[in-house]
C-alpha cells in the first residue's frame, strides 16, 4: 500500500483559488518541481509534503490523499 494524491483534487483546488503551481509552491515552502510532481496523475505523496500543501490551502491533509 502507498499514499497517493487524490486524482484531480489538488488541481481543482488551485483552479478554484485562481492559484498557479508557483503560487502554491511559494505558499507551501516547496519547490515548483515538487508541486508539479504532486499534480501528476497517480503521484505518490509523502507526509511532509502533504502537510505543507494542506496547510497552505487551509485543508486537512487526509482530504488530499488516498491509500492504494
């Protein structure tokens, strides 16, 4: 089993907020490359990155991921 980003959820959050990947990266304290990797379909997620992105989006981390 592994943790992956829920398909399309992160991208939908960015679109709804009018944010770019660069803006999310800046808000989360991550590199643009890391955010772009998270946006890919079936991308594996690691907990520190999930935590930073969730905090930047003011969401709970578990809403962004699923176990497979």
